[in-house]
């Protein structure tokens, strides 16, 4: 504790000394200038001259003080910016400094040790999740396969119900494991580049049709305006964007509600807009809806696992695009996805 106080005092003493040095230096310069003018020009009105000298003195002092402060505070500013990046999940930050202030060097060293440990922890966590998910996948697939075989047998009504429940929950668990593995690959950048040109509007229609059972069960209507758009990207990966967004909209839409979809091509991007008539998103939740395993509404937890939107966000980010969620003026939620066109960044 005493060492920390001594360090703080040394920094403050250094800063105070620098400011006093600047003031003394500017005063000497002002005095020399006054002597020069008085000697060669014999200027009358000493009060006026002293006034100008005072202004000049203040200006010089301010400039020098600002310069010294900038030099002293620049390492602290860099550290603050780097810490902000770390708080947003960027653990690749590393700081170097040539500062002669011991406290700055020690702070940078501690920061670098912290980010190194965070990177190691993140890698360990992702490897663990990936390994466990791989171990789960094989037995889950086996259970699902044998359960599907049982559906072809003559069963009592109770047995049929049990088989359906086993199959439903097994498929749910299989989807969870698949999403975890895909998310882990995206975060480790282990997705191979498979970019090709295809019809983006047709892909969205396929995603829409693949969820037909869900939206017909709730009698949901659709308003669809999809421009013909040819896009170059990872077709298989992008399908996860549309399926997860549509599935989310269906899940939160009321029965007999309406979901609206727009797709249009702009000058250098493609914009997809999806709107529903659900409850919308509370302000304190907006910043968290793209977090892994976060679920907005507790009443819908049985229908999801909190990975869909996190997966969407990661895929969109990998493509160099953006996604945002906002509330509609008359109720409901709106998701806006923008994807760049003719960009060399591969996913």
C-alpha cells in the first residue's frame, strides 16, 4: 500500500515539477524579450509593454505546459484505449513504451501479462467447449438414429409419445452442439474459405420455407419484398443467418401476427430488414442480445438455447458486415443486416 502511495506521489511530483519548469522558462523568455525591446527601441508606456509581456508569458506557459502534459499523459491515454478494447473482448492488445517513467513501464508490463493470461484462458475455454461438443455429438447422433428407427415400429400411443419426446429433445440437443461447434470454429477462424456467387434472395426464400411448420402452426402471415441479388460469400454459412433470424422472429411473434422481410441492394452493400410484431426489446437488453447463451424472454427458454443470435452476429462480423436490433415505432422488433459487396475479406 505504501509503495503505491509513493508511486503516485512520484508521478504527481514529476508533473508538478514539469509545470513549474515551463512557467519559469516562459518567464525568463518574457524578461529577455522585454529587455531587448527596451534597450533597442526605448519604448514608452511601460505598463502597456508589461501587459503584452504578461500575455506573452501566459501564452508560452500554456503552450509548454500543454506539450509536457501531452507527453506525460499520452502513455496513460494509450493504456486507457487498450483497456477499452480488452473490455470489448479483444485480448490481442499489447503495449510497448519508451517512457522513462517507471510507473508507466510497470503499468504496461502488468497490462501485457493480463492480456496474455486472458488469451490463454479464452483458448483453453474454446478448446474445452469444442472437445466436449465433439464428444457429445457421436452419442447424440446414435440416440437420434435409433429413435427414428423406433418410429417405424408398432407402438402403443404412450410409447409413440415417448419416442416423439426423445426425438424432439435429441434433435434440440444436436442443434445446440452443432451451434457450439460452429461458433467455436468461427471464433478460432477455422472456417475454410468457400466463397461463390449465388442468389441471396433465393437463399432467404429457402430459409423461409424450411421453417414452414413453425409459422403455419402459429398462423403467421408474411410480407415479402426481396430484390434479386447476386452475392459472393460462404453460402452454407450465410444460411445460418437467415434461419436463426427468421426462427427468432417466429418465436416472438404472436399468433396470427405478421412478419415483414425486405432485401435490397445498395451501391456498395446489401441490406436485409426483418420486422415482427412481438414484444420488442427492452433498452437494458439491447446490448446483450448477441451474447452467447443469453435469452431475452424466460417464457421462451424451452424453445432456444441462446446461441442463435450470437452465431448470426459472429458470421456477419466475419463477413465485414453489421447487424443491429431496434424497436419498431408501433411495437415489435426490427433486425437490420448490412453486408458489403465486392470485399476481399474472406470468411
